[in-house]
């Protein structure tokens, strides 16, 4: 690795945590491949990363499409020649009961339980999407006998949250995938870890942070007494993506202000 350009592929990189991760890695001299479904936003992420003096590209990729992921792999190979780091951050949140619950109300659409299509859709982004991305980029890391994989999950893998069963299940599956692949790939110099994020103000969590009572309830559960800052999570991802973290693998590290103590 020493003396060569590091290249990172980051999914869900249009805004929020994904963008913060891209910019932090870029500030350390890592070339950035930002992937997301929204073209204007992911291209802006790439432009901001390039301003740090590194090569950067933003590609419109839906991780639920094998064809799109494969095309991204081909383009990355042509532009950069290799990939050292993969950060699986793409995600969606579905807030619905598992089955109908009398007397329980929520936002529009909440009265209906999670459908088969909705359930499959959430897992397709969080879990199978990560599988597609790793199938595309991990073989190169294994061949070069160096790589870092960081899967962004949630601290729901260590606690329970009502009405997010599909999301929770997908994140739990990604944790177990992390462990399994760490076991398989360790001999090839590829580490695989996860970061279990607590409460961070992002586009996906905007509604929660706009409700003052919701914020007060949330912070009562957090010993640190505050929400996280995106730069804090990006710093942890960057550390796990670095050479210094070569003896850490198969771990899920909470970054949640102590909420899951």
C-alpha cells in the first residue's frame, strides 16, 4: 500500500453520513468514488472531494441493480485501476408495524403493515445491495491482498426500536455478513468491520430532529447528552479504513454516545 494511491468506493454518498465519509477520506489523500441514486447530489460530493486535491468521481448507481453496480465496477477499473476501501452506507428507513396493531397511530401509510414488496425493498438496499457492491469490488482487493471494508449499520442491532422491523432485520443481517466475510477474507489482508451509528442529524432522520419532544426523549437515552456529528462517524470509518486498523476485523463498533451501554 505504501506509495500508491488509495481508492475508496462509498455508497449512499449523496448527502449526510456518506458525504461526510467521502470528504474525510479525501482530506487524508484518498481518491473517492461516490455512488448514489441522485445524480446532482453525488456529483456535488465528488466535486467537494476533488477540492481536497484528490481524484474523485460521482456515479449514479442504484445498489439494488446488479447491472448498475457492474457498470460502476468497470468504470472504476478503467479510471483508477484498483479499489482499496469499500464503505457500504446506502440505506432507506421504513416506519411501519409488522402486522396491524389496533389503537396504534403514526404518519401517513402507517395504518397498513409492512408489505412483502416493502420488506424486500428495505433488505435489497441495506443487505443485498452491500452484497452486490462487495461482489463487484472485493475480488480485486483479495487479489492484491489488501483491502478495507466498513459497513455502516445502526445501533438497533444492539437494542430494539418499534415499527422498524425491516430496517432492523437488514442491519442485523449486515452485521452477520461482516463477521462471516471477516473470517473468509482475513488471510488475504482484507478486513471487514461495521460501525453501529446512533443518532445523527441527516436527511433520513430529519423528521425526528425537527420534533423537539422527540429529540428530548432521544437524548434522555444517550449518556453523552447529545446527538452525534457526522464528522465523528466519518473519523471512525476513516480509522477502520486505514493501515493502522489492520488487526481489527469482524467487529461492530458502536458510535452512539453510550446509548447501548
